[in-house]
C-alpha cells in the first residue's frame, strides 16, 4: 500500500474519532462535529477558531459567509480551496458562537496536533487569535503580527485576521487581502528556495559522478 493511502486512511480514522468525541461539554450541544476537510497530501493548512452554525449543521469547516470569503481570498492568490486542508482549533460549535473556553481548547488540542503530524504541511495559515494562541503560544497579539511569516523548523506559520472579522469591516478586509498577497510572496519564495536546493543537489550529484569516473580511469592504469 502506498504511503499516501496509509496517511489518507489514518486521517479518515482520526476524523471518525473526532466525530464521536465526547471529551468536553460541547458534544452535548453540537449537531455534528467538524473534523476538517481537504487532502492528506495538502502542503498548506488553514486553521480557524471553531465551527459556526452552518458548519455545525453540515459537518464541514468554513461553509458559511466566512468560508466563502476564505475561498475567495485563496483564489485571489491562485490557490484552490480543494488543495488545502482546512480545520479548526475546536471541532465542535460553542453555543451561540461564543469564544472557546480554555478547557475546551485543551481537551481538543490533541486532535489538531494529530492533524498537523499526519499532514505535515509546509505552511499553516492561522486564521484569528485563537489559532495563533494555540499553535504559536507566547507570540504577540494578532494586530501586531498579522501577515508576518513565522518560521518554526521547516514549517512556515502566517497569522492572519479571521475572515469572519473582516466580513463587516472594510478596513480589516483590505488588510486581510494585503496579507494574502504577502502569503503569495512567501509561497513563491519557498518554491524558489526548493528549486535552488534541487539544483544544488543536482550539481553535487554531477560533481560526485565526475569524481567517481576520474577515480575509475585512474585505476585502469
Ligand atoms: N469560523 C471558523 O473559525 N471556523 C469555521 O469553520 C467557520 C467559521
């Protein structure tokens, strides 16, 4: 079985576990849990706060107005939503869309950690302060760091304002659109770096082959 298939099955099994989770009080009021959506092979992951009403009804993340804006923002930088893995810090809707409680965030935390470990994305877009607090604890507030790239090992994190906050705030929407253009730049930089590395490796392999060939010539005499 290919590795991709194993990973896809592991992700499906993780979604199954999320769907039946009863670890915190939110399972009592949810209609459906919302594990996440997208291919296990995604190189980019987007993490929001928690399901809202539409997500709770459908079991899919970002399907309401904020989701439509997210889809449009991704399209604006040439990304297809289908290629991105999208999920939330909390997998169940807080009643009335209230803020997540700290104990809810901690009892759900292992699910997001498992999603990141399985997908191993190159880039994680952090949509809103709850996603930033969860995956980049100790960083300054989102108003200070939005649009910046934060490198942790091989992975890039980009804190962004939450699309829902930009829905009814024209200036925040402009900022979010500008930040998305920066994301495009970060992706282009990462692609150029990968290409540089590939060429370096190619040159190194050619050099090693030339040295081997010269050694073999010498042993002929
Ligand atoms: N807001 C979120 O943070 N997540 C969703 O899935 C929908 C709206």
